[in-house]
C-alpha cells in the first residue's frame, strides 16, 4: 500500500466526517426534493459548486451540466498519482411514492436510484479532503467528478471524457446505493460487477395479407415468434456461456385484426453481457442470427442496435484498496462479496480508460424493509452517507497499492 495518507488516522477522518453529517443530510434532502433528469441538472450542479467554493475550492463547470473539482497538490508537486471520485447527479422520470417530508417537489421526477446519496457522499469526501489539505495533510492530488446523465444511454460519462475529465487521472472510485444490503456493509467484487446493456429493436416487414393465405406473403407475426424464442438461444450457443450474455425482450407489437397478416411487426429488448470482450462480438452474432432465423419466412429484417454501456470491470488493486478503506472506516466485517448484476452503469466508460473500482453501499436499515432501485417507494438509511464519505476519503488518501 502507498505511504500517502498514512499520517492521517482513521479517527481524524471519522471526526471530520461526523462534523459534516448534519449538513450532508440536509444537502441530500435538498437534492432529493429537487430532482432533475439527465442533462437538466442545473440546480444540483450549482448547489454542489457553491458548497465547494465555500470550502475554498475552485470547481470547473462543464459544458451543459456537471462539474469537476481538483483538491490538493498537482501530481508534479506531490510525486503521487491523481485519483478521482465520481458521483452521478441525475434523477429518474418516475413518480415518487415515499411520502417523505422531503419527497420530490417535481411531479414525475424522483431520485429513486440513490444519485442524491452518491452526490452527497462524493461532496462530503471532497470537504473532508479539503480540510486535510488546509491542514497540510493531503499528499495525493484528488479530482471530484459530478457527472450528469447516467440514467440515459450511452451515458453522460462519454460527454465528460470528451471534455477531458480524466486528463492526469490514473485511478477512479465510486459507490452505488444498494437497498438490498444492510447499513454498515459494502458489496464488492473483483472483475465484472455490472453488465453491458444495449437496446435492440427488430422490425420485420412484408407485403401483408389475409390469414387464410399465409403462403402468399411473409408472415410477420409468425416470424416474430421465431425471433423471440430463437435469438436468445442462438446467442447462448454462439458465445461463451461464462460471458453472461442475455437477450430479453420487453415489448412486441404487430397487427390489429385477428384475420389480417400485418405488414410490419416489431420486438424490442435489451442485450446484456458481463464480459467486455464478448460484448464486442455479441452484436454481429445477433445480427447474423436474426437474418438466418427470418430467412425461411420471406420477411425483411431491420435491426436497430443502440450500444449502451460496457460492463463495470473492477480492477483488482483498486478493489483491494477500496475494501481496505471500508474495513478501516466502517468496520472489519463491513465487506461482503456482492453478486454480479445485469444492470448497466456508465461508470464503466471510465474503466475503459483507467483502472478503478465501484462498490455497492449498503442502505438498508438492519431488520427494516428491503426496497429496490428504480421504484417510486425507494428509501435509504441516511447513515450510509457517513460510511460512504469516510470510505472514499480514506481510499483517496491511499490509492491502490
């Protein structure tokens, strides 16, 4: 482990974190009450920027929404690698049903994925690091990244990469709320922790006809049935099953009359994969399979495949550093091996450039209700804020070994 940060005790970080707790809870509730969807996060960006300026820092506003903020010496001055802490700041377009006194004041928009917590945690870690820097105890340069538009594909991370947010950065860390694991616990694993996620739309067309004469036209509905059942099976046999490839359909539309073969039919779904290399090949395998499946039925095939995000593949050394920070700041039993998820997370784009790690932050009150993300009733135990702040502040001081 690097010697950077060893002069700062866990007690010092814990004290600074605890001193900020009430303010951070208030900030989180403010953000929660005023959610903003992707690329409209102007209020959230301003709120974060104002608090960083109040701490004597100089945030850099990004094009559109979002910001970065450097803390501490430069890499040249310090001799240490710069690392980054990333938060996503956007909300979801759904109705909140929690009934909380600080529930969303914007109808149809809600922080139901915990991004209000992520933003507060990284802000809090930055304030802790700023205090350490002022005291001459921050040896390592750190960059905070507050990223818009995580909830849309292919994700706001790509916009930020184009704006150079990783210039001079050599490792990166993040947390994601997990309301299925208890407060005081983080979920971690080396390698893929989330999945690649693409949108797929398949449209079949023919001249149409009467259901009494299917042999005189391409039967779009029948062919759609073959696509729905056979395409996932083909992928499962053409790609390594260890890659976790999954093609699941979510919507199908064709025709209006019971006795008419329609001219078009559409099926839409998601293609997911836990292995980045397999993800690169899955698209071509899927396209070839769809052409072959539909060939006997005399229909035309059009495939719209929107590449989403790659899998988040946690670097071994960065994961080890994050777990060590959790054990030191949250507790020796705070780290558990987490399951892989087929959900997508655009933090993955950063990890295609530099090593890093994402951990799941436990937000369930022990013995309490188990919520799920992307649901209107989703709630978190706000004690998780302190855990996330302390863990990220500690890993920012040490970095990977």
